[in-house]
């Protein structure tokens, strides 16, 4: 299960608004569709930045440079 879906389920259980849940659930690059929202775009890029920083810290090549 994609990490965005898991996060969306947690947010749902915590009572977040549907707009927030839909952005988080569909933000990942491998999501089957994306919410057309600036917040979705920002969440996707924040996620990718976190991944690239983790890769760099582990001595790997970030997606940005692939």
C-alpha cells in the first residue's frame, strides 16, 4: 500500500478535513491520480526532497540527479 494512502487513513482517523486527506493520499509520484491543487504539488515536492536528502545522507544518488 502506498505511503500516501496509509497517511490518508491516519489523517481520516484523526478527523482531518477531506481536502487535506485527498491531497496527502494522492501526493506520491506513483499515485494513480493526483488532486489538481497547489497543495498536492507542494506536498509531492516536499516528499521528493525528503527522499533525496535521505539518499544523499546514505551516500546514494538523489532522484534529482538521475
